[in-house]
C-alpha cells in the first residue's frame, strides 16, 4: 500500500472524524438549518464570540455580536465526539497569529504553555465541552474522541487536556493539519498523562510549521555569521510580530504524514484532500 500506519491507528475512525469536522464547517455555513450527520445525537453546539478581539470597542459591540458556530459535542452509541472546525472568519486569524506564550492550567494543573490566541479561544469553548461531557456521565462509560482541523486541531489538543484534568478520562485525539499548540513542557505533559494523539498532516502544508519550533536565528552552528545584520533584523521583526516564546513550540502525538501537492497554500491544507490521501491503497 502507499502508506503504512501503526497497528493502533484506526483509519476508519480517522475517516469518520474527518467527516465530522467537515460537518462542523457545514454548521458554520448553514447556521440554524444545520443538522448533525445521521446516527449522531448532539449534546452541545459550540460557538464563540471572542469579544476580546474588538477592544477598545468590545463593550459597545458586545450586544451586537452573534455567536459564531465552531463545532459540536455529539454521541453515537458508546462514543462521545468533540468536533472543532478550523479558521474560516477574518477575526479568527487573530487566534492564529496571537502567538505569545501563556500558561495553560486545565483543572489547575500545570500543562506548560500555549499561545494567547489558542488559550482565549479555548476559554470560550472548554467550559461547554466539559459541561456536555459532565451531563453525560463524565466520560466514565464511554470512549471520548476529540478532533479538529487547523485552528480546531490546536483547540482539540487543549480540550483533550481539559477533559483529562477534569474527569480523569483519557480522550483519544485524531487531528488534521494542526499547528504546534504548545511548548516542550506542554508536549511532555501529554506523554506523561498519557494521552493518545494521532496528528495527521500533509508534508506540503504550511500550517503545521507554525508557530516556529526554533526562534533563535543566530546560533553559531547554522553558518549564518556572514548574514548577522540580516538575521538580527529578521529575528527582531519576527519576535515583535508574533511575540514568540524564546524556546519555540513543539508538536505532540504520533505523526501520520502523507504527501500531496495542490499548488496553493489552501489546497495543501484542504481537509477533504487530506482525508482522501490517507485512504490511498
């Protein structure tokens, strides 16, 4: 076959979760007319308002903003699904680029650092996710699957951590085309908990390369001494623009990598193309 996956990786489950994430995009497009896929019962519809992005006008505009659908919590049989879409609205680009590191402490537990943009988004989505799971028994009798695409993949990792901290459950994550969500201690906590995380991505996709893993551009072993002025300027500009952590960010989970090329950034990041590619015989 074209790709060989670990025995524990469930391709059928990954495809199922990819379809559910696509349904979360449909939820945004269809609004109140959206219905979940056949066989799934929705426990909670997830939405965000993200008033913080509109400062200093947030108090004036707060009552004018309508919640924006971002995903849902559903159940099918004994399985619970937390499903999150990726960036679609202009304001959501603030989440992607507000990358200064902040503490992440689900349930009061230290869990390294994530980005400010991801954290503020999770602050809105985390409570209703946990409320839905608590109302359905806290995950004691069910398997919990957490999934998301792009920006939603980052929040899915945080949601998995929050579920583990709150309920002592061990959700399983299948994420698609996700960025780096946290720093090295964040990744180490996932390994120590432990949480099963399958990180599915296209090697030609730009999004999994951000936020940067390394931000020190003047290390003596990278042969850039002759470009000192340029690299110093670039490093300063980069750090100012995205407020980078001095130690960089790190991917989590087991990488499931495929390769396809669509000639555009959006094409290489496309969820449907990724799901088609992972199923190639």
